[in-house]
C-alpha cells in the first residue's frame, strides 16, 4: 500500500505539472449555461431596454412574423440584449477578468436587424482596459451592414489576443437609433479565455517505485 501511495503521489505531481497554468483563466458563466446572468453585469437601455438569458430568439419581418429562429451557439442558453428606446444609456452586458500575455478571448455574437436605414441600429462587442478605455472592437454590426428588418449576421465568431497581462472588460452593447419600437437585437454566447499552448511535461512513461529506491522508467528497466 505504501508503495502504491508513493506511485500515486508521483503520478499526481507529474499530471499537475503538465497543466499549462494560463489555461486556468476563464470567464465566469461565459456561455450562460447557468440559465442566468451570473458573473455578468447588465445595464438596461432607455425605457424598454433589457438583458435576458434565452434558449431561442426569432428574427421578425416587418409584419412581426418570425423569419428565422436562432438557438444557442454553445450549449443551450445565450444572452440577449434589447436596446430599448433610442438615446443614452444603451443596453450593455459586461464582465471583468484577468488575462496573461498570449491569452485569447473568444466568443460568438449575433446581430438581428429590426429596422431600416437611415435608422442605423448597431451592436458591438468591445474589449476595454481596466480604466474603461476601449482597446478593441471585436464584433461590429448594424442595420447598414446587415440589411433591413429580419436580416442578421448569423452567429459570428470573434477573437482577441492579449499582448499585455492585466485586468480587462469584455462588453456587449446595442443601441437603437431613430424610432422607438424598431429595436434591433444583439445576442452573445460562448465567451471563453484560453491560454497559449505551453510545452507540457513529458513524464517519459510509467514508473514503479520501491521503498528506498530511486524512480526508474518501468518500460525501459524491467525486472
Ligand atoms: Ca451558451
């Protein structure tokens, strides 16, 4: 039993040393699979703005008839931002996190146009530094780029690579422009941080250990 205890301890140490530490960084509830906005901070736009977690959402035509139904891109749930009436504030959904140099944040965004030009409703996903300054726009869509009522980007992947370690904010935001009631929609899902691929420890094979002996490679030094 004692010997097996030693072997298990050594295996555990080897396994732990093979885990790249920066892959442990992650957003909380980045895919909304809790069914809630836990881990996120939501702000509602003017009047009827809101943020909610949904399982489906429909793009509607100009008679209010669904033309396309979207499900979650990752898992079963995703977040939906309704802008509310035109004006400030707009609807936002944010999360603060830390990243190491080389870490990559990624996610999915979906903008559904429910207006027509010149009322250029817009949805964005941005990365901000810890002072709130925007350092990157990773997703950007609007009525002008997507098309009029019922058009959409479909689920679109975005990524951003950090060159400097620090504390950052990922924020989704959607704005209504022009007339109340013609409110385009932004949805996000699957927000994730992954580390760079570090070299992993090579344990060199299976080991056997007797009390008082040194570790040796069992596959090469058989009795
Ligand atoms: Ca999800």
